[in-house]
C-alpha cells in the first residue's frame, strides 16, 4: 500500500498549498451576495406560488409563513432590543452624551445671551450712580466749606483772630479738594509748573463775552491755558482751544521720569448744556528734555472716556528712564463738538531724579528741583 503513489513518503511530507487571499475575498463576496439574493428569490417564489398556484399550495405557503413569524416571535427575534442591538454599542452612548452636551451648551448660550442683554442697562445704571456720586461729592464740598465759613466768621472770641480763621478755611479747602489720585502732581501751577505759551495752541475766542471800556469793545474774552494746571472743577472754568486738535507744553515743577498723566472733565449732570462733547477723546503724550525740542519722546496714546470716571489716570507705555523737564499734551480729537475742545485739569505724575541722573539733561545738580514746594 505504501507503494501507491498517493501514499508515498514524498506525498506524506508534502504540504497542501494555502488558499490565496483573492479566493477568500471572492468566497466572502459570494456569501454576501447569496445572503442578499436568497430572501428576494424566496419572496418572489412565494408570490408566484400564491398568485398562480393551486389553493392547496396557497394554504401551505400561508401556513409556512405563519409558522415562520410565530417561531421568530417566540424566539424573541422580533424584539426591539434584539433587532436594534446596536443601542448597546459605544456609538449609541457617544451620540446620547453628545446630545446631552449639545443641549447643555444651548442652554448656556441662551443664558449668556440673556446676561449680555442686561449688561448695557447695568453699565448705564453704574454710570448714572457714578455721576450722581461725583455730583454729591462736589456739592458736599461746597456745602461743608460754606457752612464752616459761616460758623467761623460768626464766631467771636478773643483768642481767635481773622488770620486764624482764614488759615483754617484754607486748610479745610485743601482737604476737601483732595481726590482719589493720591500721587504728586508735577504739573501743578502752585508748585511751580507753567505753560510754555510759544508752543501751546491759541485759546478759543468766545464772542459772547468781551471786555468793554466806555462802551467800546477792547478785546474778546479768552481763558488762559494756565487754568488746566489748577484745581478748579466748576462748569465752564476750563481752557478751550479751537477745533478738535491742539496741544499744550507744560514746564514741570520738577525734573522727573514721567510715569502717568491724569485728565479731568465735568459730568453731563453738572454741564449747563447737558452734554460733554467738548471733552478730549484721543490724545498723545510726549516728553521733552528742553523747551525747543521739536517732537520729543513718545510716551503713549490714550483715550479719555466720557462714560467713565471724571478723573482718569493713564499709565505711560514707554520703558524709558530718561529725565524730562517738559511734557507735551497733544489732543487728536474730541467727542463731537464742532467749534472747540475744553480741558479742565491736566496732571503729570512720575519719579524724581537721583543724584547720578543730572547729566541726562545737561544741568548742574544745584539747578535741579530748586523750586520751593
């Protein structure tokens, strides 16, 4: 039997070749096509038998269909959980979690839109409260000063002189004039600062007010730019210049390294016209070492917001540590007034020089900061 060619040793040790991948793929494709075609052919065959066959065949087919459906129902094949078993898959869980996240995001978006609609009204209310508070603050200053003045002037005593009363009133006024800036003002006129008239825009000439002598007009009423260096907050007590662009160069009371500037305007509530369109809007700050320096060192550009606080301080953006004797305020635009722009108060804050810094501006140490304050 071993001599038979089918049972030879070579035949035993021989390995059967593995089926190719193409054959396996073809087999899988044939099975898929067969599984799809078979139900269709079966339904077609049943339909042909029912439509053209005898009544016996019809009864047999209907009974077979009934048994098939009954068996499928009995086995639980028609149960929704069996037919749609994909619900147990992770894809369904992802869809459900994504739907929940989408609903929560939509709810959060709705809440944000609702809050966004409330922000403008809240901002307006805050601005109104700030304006009222500032007005009350100014009113309380005047009321307190007038009340104390009347009491002290009507007070008679041998130990209190008129000079003592005036000195007390002066201290009281200085105390009441203190604000929230809490930084030295090196552009204060009483401390020695001044306006460089030759490098400052001309003042706005108001035709409504003129100086007269024997019924003849001498010259129109003009406010000096020095007023921006003094603490005065009454409406109209400002420096106006024509148009929306102008500049003022301030000789500082001391040689400093500029760090910040402060601009102040009145509120709409105390304004006689009920608006503040003459307030400066965009402006730039330059530092100058000497008076005749053309442009100077650019220290930053800012915007005064009429809807914000009346007193606004702006930190200068440069990193320069150079000493400056002059600061230039260059107004680039206002809030819409066609004729003039008004500035009520301009302040400059900074750091004093050190002993080793006097060479930066070419001055002797004894010439620096020699103004009494």
